[in-house]
RNA sequence: CGAGCCGGACGGGCGGCCGCGUCGGGCGGGGUGACCCGCCCGCCGAGGAAAGUCCGGACUCCACAGGGCAGGGUGGUGGGUAACGCCCACCCGGGGUGACCCGCGGGACAGUGCCACAGAGAACAGACCGCCCGUCCGGACGGUCACCGACCGUCCGGACGGGCAAGGGUGAAACGGUGGUGUAAGAGACCACCAGCGUGCCGGGUGACCGGUGCGGCUCGGUAAACCCCACCCGGAGCAAGGCCAGACAGGGAGCGUUCGAGGGCUGCCCGCCCGAGCUCCCGGGUAGGCCGCUGGAGGGCGCCGGUGACGGCGUCCCGAGAUGGAUGGCCGCCGCCGAUCCCGGGUGACCGGGACCGGCACAGGAUCCGGCUUACAGUCCGGCUCGUCCG
C-alpha cells in the first residue's frame, strides 16, 4: 500500500488485533457496501495488499528501518492469507525497537492468525492455522 | 620500564542458502506510439561520522541583480582555497618541568548604561581600628616646697579639636611596587630602580609585532557573547529548486483596471528600474500521475617537483548507491577481539601457556552534490615527540 487514504481506511474501518510489539489492522471487502473489491480489468480482482507503519516513537532511523525490514520479511507470504482486495496494515509499537527477531515474529503471526482465521470464507476454524 | 603529548589509519573478516533495489542482457506480454509490466541470468548495492542541519559554495529559477537606509555576519597579522565562521604559519596573552595545550584576540580619552554581596570607602571614592599634634579630665611613679596640697616631668586611659592615609581588616577589584630622603606622623611630597600609559628616534620584519634608547605627566578600574563605534563581507528563494508530458472538469456572481495603467517582480522600506492585461474575493467542480533533473566530481590512490605548512603543479592509474511508503532482512558455518566459569601444564607466588563452554562486539542509515565545523562512538593498529627511573 502506498497512499495515505488506504492506510486511513484500513486503520479506521478494519478489524484489529493488538500484541505487545505490533498492532494488526485488516479491512476485508464485502463486510459493508462501501468496501467493494477493487477490480483490475473486467474480471480479475486485486490481491490483498499490505502496508507498514513505524513511527518515530519506535526509535531512531536505524531502528525504524530494521523493524520495517523485519516486518516486511514476516509479511512476505501473507497475501494469500487474506481475501482478495483486503487492506492490511501492520503497525509497530514502541517496544518493537528493542524486541528480538523471534519476539517480533511471534507477535505478528499471532495477530495475523487471529484475524485471518475468523475471515476464512468457509467458516472452518481448524484449517486456518497455517503458521510456520 | 613507567607516565604523558601530538598526528594519521581502520572501525569486524571469509563463505553458503532464501529474499529486496538499480543497471545490463535474454525471453514473454500490453500499447498505434512514447513507454510500461512479469520471469530468468549477471554485476553492483550506505558512513567516518551517512547524524545535528551550524557555516560556505556548485547548480536552478526570479529580466539586469543598481544606489541609499535598515538588517545579518565576521573581527590579531600574513597566506591557502571556488568560498567560508574552515585550514596553515606567525604574533600577543594565559597554563604546563616539558612534548604541547587554551583564547567569541578591533575600539572603553565618540557617547550612554551597569558594577551585586561584603566593606569606613567602588569611579573626579573613603576614614572603622590605627598613627601623630594640641587642649582638658582621671590614675600611677619620680622630683621641689617642712606636711595637707600645689607645681614640674614621664607613662597609661578617656573626651574634644585638628593632621595623615603608611599598617590592620573587606572585596573579583582599594587610585602603582621595592628601597631611601623627608616629617609631629605621613604621603610621588621628593629621589633611584622596576611595572604600566602616552610619545619621539634607531634597528629588524610584507605585517601583527619585537629589541634598544630618550622624554613627559606622575598612575589615569572593569564590562563591547550591554547598547554602540570602526573595518570588511552578504540580492532572494531553494532539487517539494526547476523543466517536460499525460490526464480531468463547468462554470457562475461581485469589485478594481487596460498606456491618466490594475496587479506583479527586483529584499523589509525609499529611490530607481522592469514585466504588463489581467488581478482579488465568494459559491460550485476537477486533479494531486509519470519522466527528466540524478549522480564522474573544486573526486580518490601512487610517484616526482615547488612551498616551513595549509596547498599547488605535472605524470599515471582507478571509480562499482541513486531509492521515492523510500532497496541491506532471515537462517547457518569458520575465524578474530573482549568478559565470566571450568579443565590441563609450569611456577612458592603475582602470573604465564593451551583447551572447553556461555555471553557480548560501539555510535549510527544515503535522498541534488561537494568543502568544513560540531556532536556520538566498543575496540584495534601505525608514526613522531616529551618527562622520570634504571642499565651500558
């Protein structure tokens, strides 16, 4: 995600799951009439898109860049974990600057499984645990 | 060997797997086209401070970048440089035994302001204690008169009048210092030397200034990161500069004005100059996308020459980030350095050598590009120099 409008819509209109180091927002299309899936071409639907928010409260530039790179690494395979057209925002809390790699990964994956499990289209809850 | 001063360099290394960004090549796709997208392969991919954004430039636009006032900056001298508030050398002042270090280092007889507390007195200053002289009072001792008492002399204490500023004490600072003459006691009151101020001459230096010598009045505080004065410098904005393209919409109303000039620009004002037919406000609507600028430059390494040096000249070789929600992340192996624990060997011992395992390895991330400054920083290496001790 690149535009600030998309970030605002995802953070304000989406579901939220908070952990110590990160907060995850996910806006899934179809939940309301205003959030129709964006279309590219006549039939294809855009895949889920992800954005990151790392504020100055996390730390100086070196720390912020490292946190953002780690979050990007974690979220590499998340596009097929959310329905097409979803807007997903992964935001870092201030403790993320001092967290280790495993702490950050576990928090982010925990938040993701919480949101993506409840949004499985078939309603099945056992098949959503695809972590690892 | 110990303590220390100055300068310079580095700031983890090698390798494997997955992933990311630019560029080049290949294949495929979209589009009339400019161009864009996907996959594969290859090369490359953060710093000495990339930081703070404090100075100086290059570059871009403002027509030229004019004069005065205001404003800002700099402040020993000479040089280096594209330029600087930077660097080098020297001068002066201060500190250190020394190598060296520190200095926002013009002007306080152009003017104005301010100097707290303490202290007697703080800027044409002042007399608390004190020193000296005189008068008076009291006391002690001695002398004279045969005694009480009186008078005279010496000493002590007090009051009053006057002289003094040497000594004590206060302070960051007390209107020169030392010695002498002088005096009732004293004082640049006078004398010698010294310090300081002003001024003349001689010598050295491009210069700041230094050395020597004569004269003068005798001493004349500090603060200009207080106003101010003097000299010199400074046009404004900044890569979101600026340029090209694509795309979209929808206009309506009011006011001022078209050479008798609205409105702009040149800095804040004035003068002077230039552009000039649109400009301002209200209501309503649309867009905020792409490309260029964009990285080879006052660039770096080495050698020679000039210069005390900063630096300059010549020759030769090398150049391998250009993102735009902003590319460096994840996992692993070996080595290096530091710290704790344990084991083995040597030694009476401080300790030395070897091994195992655990933990740690700083400060910090480009955004137009350079030259500086400042600040942060685990640790390592190199060179030069000083002082002390011991040995020869």
